[in-house]
């Protein structure tokens, strides 16, 4: 079969085929400076992203600081730490998983639509000066780290904060809201919205501005008022972006947000606030034994695997809807 | 667009006599007059957006005012709208008394070093990588790309990276938080999109003039993509300035290496008393006004940089995100 094909191919192509390796070598030499430019980048990725992957072995080894990762003996049985997690601290592990999912769902319900709505509202503003002013204000909280923002949150909601003072004025007793498990979720969601919404409107506003004005004209001629325009023209046009963001959010469901929680939680709310990441941090760095490292790695590995699967699924669905995946960027 | 043609060619659709198009492309059906009509929704929208923006600003305003007041005022206040006695006491305390190794001044200096050196290092690495990725027929390009992309999906996690850094003995100096975090893959991809916007002809003509790849990158491509550079540099700067987790993991025993964000965390969480190293003076806890003052100091650089780059990054993010 191959011989027949080869007899039909013109001479030129055959020559190119014969010199395939020589051509490749020539191209590599041509691009040698580019390869040199890539070298530090590749080395950086190898050392700081791929070697740590090897370190995942830690979860099945009994870590000893003197022997390092490679020298440490395999723990016996290999799944000991995974099992230990559920045996000794099983309740907390399960609770942290439950909290992670709960907080993620709450975030998707409230924090996800917020930038979309804000983008639509901002789009309705007819005075560009006012629009720019509002935008400048709402982008700002995004640049402040949660360390500081958490401090501000605890300041406002704490025993001496503004809210407590108002309660005091009204004759009620002072109360620290961040120490109250019942109030923790509302506070978390409210301040997350304040902080993240502004910045996330950028993507949606970019999408909204890409909607062709002729569609608006056509719909207006059909007699659409402002709300009908939004519902029938704007939202369907930014639909693909919304779906991509939504699927990405689902893919990240295991990351319920370490920063906000870590900087606003305290012992009293561990039961509701502990997510997988914070729990993992505590058993690794605040536990007294070195087995903390192995345990922590085991938890991290489980979470990374679930995350990976979810992201792959999300990418698959985005491909089905959009034609291209989230990460198909090579031209 | 099919919708448009269908509407236009449908004889049953009544076409209005005059249609005005507002400057931002919004169609405003008019009856010939040029006034922009504002209805109840606009007013409601106006108010709602104003409330939201104020909510975003109010925490900062509160903190700034708290930092300028005295301790007693803070305890006696009902609602702090404006400080009763305006004073620089807290700032004086911070800058003059807290100057030893774990103090806020050294943390500030460390943060500045990390931010400046870190951003330069980041931009260099990311630019090199992004530029190399723009070459369309680079052999094995897909291999590199896949390698880089995998790290976005899956990683070793915190502890293996921590152990790697420790093994490389990087946890003894500030380089420990600069070098390992050289490239953020998302920024790499966005920057690559910006670089690929430079027309091929320009690069070809530079090559014909005898310029090498490095010169093309630094003298040609980068100046032509300033919007993208400003955006990515800002992202890296904010990331560096606000980074506290890795300094905490790597430097908690080494108080001379603390960065401002980490120091802030200790101050705000009252962790000074639970000391990790014997060098900390346990009595050095902060009062509330001083807390506030330290917060203001921590966010001033961001606030300074913000207005200058704002006009770049909105365009930059829009271009970067829509393209990808």
C-alpha cells in the first residue's frame, strides 16, 4: 500500500520526506536563540512545578527529615495515611468536605450572578463619566489582599466594631459576628461579593460591548423596551462567556477560597468554616508530629485529583457548547 | 446577521422614521428630539450603583479615619465618621518605635524589595516565554505548551513545593519567594496574545535589517505592547505585594525576612503574642488605631499605582480575555 502511494507522489514531496530529519534539524538551528530564551522558563517549570509532583510520593511514604523524600521508607501499608485521615479525624475530614461543597454552592449561587448583573446594570448607564467613576471605585477592593480585607471585616463585625456600636446604641448587647457560626456564612458571602464583583465585571462588560448594535436596532424596531432588550439580545449574546465562567466555577468547586476563610475564621467557627484547604493547613503546619507532612500531602493529593477530574469534565462540556475548549489556545 | 435581515425584509414590521444611536452604540428610539430620556429605572440604577460603590469604599474610609484618631476616641466612639482629635500618634509609633528586626519598617522594606525585584524577574521570564510561544512554526512548540498547561490543571501541592524550596536552601533569603514563583501561566498566555498582535511584517523587516531575536523582543515587540505589559506588570505587582502565605511557610522563624503582608497578618490576628521565634518582643502588640495605621501603610502603594495604570489595565484585560 505504501509503495503504491509513494509512486503517485510527485518528486518534490518525496525529496522533502527523505530530508525530513535534516529539515527539522535546520529549523531547530534557525530557532536556536528562541530555544535559549525558553530555557530559563522550562527550567523554572521543571524545578518548581514538576519536581514537586514527584513529591506527591510523600503521601505514601513515612517522611523523615534526615532522609528526604527519596530516602524515606514507604509506609506500610501504602494507604496508611489515607486511612488514618478518616480513622482518627474522620469527622473533621468529612465536615471539611461538607463545608467546602456548601460554601462553593453558596458562592456560585450568590457571588457568580453578581458580576453579570452588575455588568448589565453598568451597561445601562448612559453617562460615561458616571460609569467610569463607579468602575474606578468597584475595582479597588480587588487589589487589597484578604489579609487586610479580613482585618477590616473583623474590625467591622467584631466586638468593638461599627455594627456592635449600633447595637449598643439600640440597647442590645455587643456581639462579635465573626465568632458566631450562624452569621459566618452571610458575612463571608457579603464581603466576598464586595471584594470580587467589581473586578469580575470586566470580562462581562467586554462581552457586552462586543454585542453588535445592529441587533439592538433590529430588536428595538420590533418594539423591545429596555428589559426585553436585555433578556432577548444581551444575555443570549454573552451566553457562551457565562457558560464558560460557570463551568470553570464548577471545576473549582473544591477550592472554596482559602484566603477569605483563613483570614476571617477562628476556633469558634471551625465547625462551619473549615474547608479542606484550611484543615490541611492545620494538620500539616500546626500539628506536632512530622507525620503531619504526609497526612497533609495525602489530603492535597485527593483534592488535586478530584479537581483535575472536574476541570477535565468542565473543559469537555465547554468544548461541546462552544466548539473550542477553555484551554485551546495554541495557534 | 440573519436576525437583522429577517427583520428588515419582513413587510409587516413598522419601521420608525428616525433612530438615534447614542455614542456607545446603544440605540435610543426617538421621535425626532435629541434629549436622552431617563426613566425610573435609570434613577434606581444610579442609586443602586452608588450604594454599591460606597459599600466598597466605606471600609477603607473607616480605616483611614481610625488610623488618624487616638486610642480613647476609638473606644468611646459610637460611630466613627470623622476623628474627634486628629493625630499622627499611631504613625509615629509605628515608624519610630517598631524598627527592630521583626518590625513593620523592616517588613515594609522587604516587601518593597520583593515587589520590585520580583516584578522585574517575573516580567523577564514571562516575556521570554510568551515571545517564544508566539513563533508559530517552532518545532516541538506543542510539547512545551502542553507541559506548561498541565501545571495549570495539576500540581504537586503546597507541601512538596515547600520541601523542594527547603532542599534548595532558598528559605534563607528573600530569593525564596522571588525565584520559585517566576511565572504565572495565565499571565504567560495573556502576554502571548498581546505579543502575537505585533504584525509579522514588522518583525520580518526587523530581521531583514539584521536584528537578532533578543533585540526584536526588547526593542520592538515590548514597546509595541505596552498596554499588555502594564497590565501584566500590575497583576504581578499586586500578587507580590499581597503575598503572605509563602512568606509565612518559609520565613516564620526568620523575622528579618518578614514581608509586609505577613507582618500585617500577625498584627491583625494578634499573633504576636503566640511567638514563633524567641526574637519577638511579646509586649509589642498593637492597639486598634495602630492596627488601622498599619493597614493604611500597607495599602498606600497599591493606591498610588492604581490610578496610573487604570486606563491601561481595563483595555488590557478586555483584550486579553476576549482574545483567549
